[in-house]
C-alpha cells in the first residue's frame, strides 16, 4: 500500500514517468525486491523533476539468478534442427496452421523470417517486417509456407500472419476468431472498423482441415511489456477466451529480450537467468491467463547479417513446442 501511494504521488508530480499501477498490484506477481528497486528509480526521477520521458523498463533492474530457471539445450542446435526437419504429422495430408497475433511491432513477421533463416541455414526474409512499433505493418491475412532445401518442397506447417493488435485500431477480435476457424481467405485486407461478413468474397464458407488453425501464437515485445496499454491486454484476454472455446491451444512468445535486459544483450544465454524477464512472464501470464509453461522468450533476427547459434537455439526451442502442441491438438481430433 505504501508503494502504491508513492506511485500515485509520483505520477501526479511527473506524468512523463508513465508507470501503471497494473505492474505493481500484486506481490505474488512481482518480488518485493523488484518493486522497491523500481520505487528507487521513481524516487530518483521525482527528485530530478521527472525529466526522463522513457517508461520504466527492465534495463533499470536487471538481476541474474544463480541458476537458469528453465533449461535450454544451447549446445544441441543440430539435434533440435534435425527434430524439426524430421517432423511429419500423423496424417500426411495435414499441414499444421500456426496463427500469429500480437501487438503492433512486436515481431510477428520477424519471427516468421527468423524461423525461415534457421531452417534454411542463411539469412532469409520473406515476410515484410516493420522497424518501428507504431501502426501495424501487416494489413492482410497472409499464409507463409516454409521452404525446404528444394524450391518445390515445403515443411508440413504454415504460418498465418495478420494485422497487429492496438488499443483503438488494429485487427478485431471477431476477425481473429474467424481466422482460427479458417473462414478468412488469403490476402483479405483487414478492416479495423468492421469484421469480415459471411457474404463477402473473402469469407471461406467451407474451410478444410488445412484451413483451420491448430495453434495460436500470441506475440508481445518484452522491452515494452510494462507499458502495454490496458486495451491491448484486454484484447489478449478476449482472444484467449475465444481460442479456448474453440479448444485451440495457445502459446505466447516474448520477443526483444535483448532490449529488455542489458545482461541478456551481453550474453543471450542469460535469458532464463534474468529475474526481471521471469517476472515479466509471470505478469503476462496473470494478465492473459496463458500458463507459464506456454510462454517462451526469444530474440528475432533484426540487425544481424549472419546466423547465431544462441538465437537459433531459442527459436528452435519454441518452434519444437509449437509443433508438438499442434500435433497433440490434431491427434485429439482424430
């Protein structure tokens, strides 16, 4: 209570701080040490007259745990790569459809490009990605096949990229629900004011098993998670609810972990040692109701021109879980 009172006072005195009470509402979500470390930052900025125009981020309180709380097989990239290369659905005619949704600029398209790069063994860019986190760069419903070593061979899974979420504009939850059910045709340009109607030429009236989504992947940026708007969080919860009603499994990935913690930027292997990133995951889990064991931390390829084994390991780790989750869903439906 004392901390929340101080937070309210600081926000009145220094509106530029932009700290939300949502981030401090429960000590079960955040350790007292983290809360008071952040309070010290608030005190300092208050004394300085609130001159910082940047939100409080993980970089101000990035501490490492003695041991990683989640294990990653850092030295076994080739084994993980072989697992994905050998993956075949139980039904050989079935292609897993993975729908990516998330806040604007979080890295949905970059994740697709990163997966392509890892699997092809070189930097690859198929999905156009934005370099800012403003309005959604992706406007249309787009399916991306993942090419194997030959131009006419593809992996038995595809990614659906759609318009991003935002507070006022952005893709509608109703359109995401219709995408999950396979009703939205490729290249449909999303309307931020009204959902796709059944009578539209872009509405797929008779979706096949390959049109229906088997896994929903929610994407959020770790470096701006603490200032994510309540409207976007509400949309994440609505999407989670609609997806659960359809019995479609969900996975979440938090991107830009290197921008969220300087210790992770120094060494990506610190990603699951970073105390603040773990607390971010716990907070995101509490706000969206996505369980912790379905949330993963990654870094997409962004400024690199060569592949990096540590980046690849994180991407292969989450991709393996996505494929296993999708396969379990398909098998339950048989």
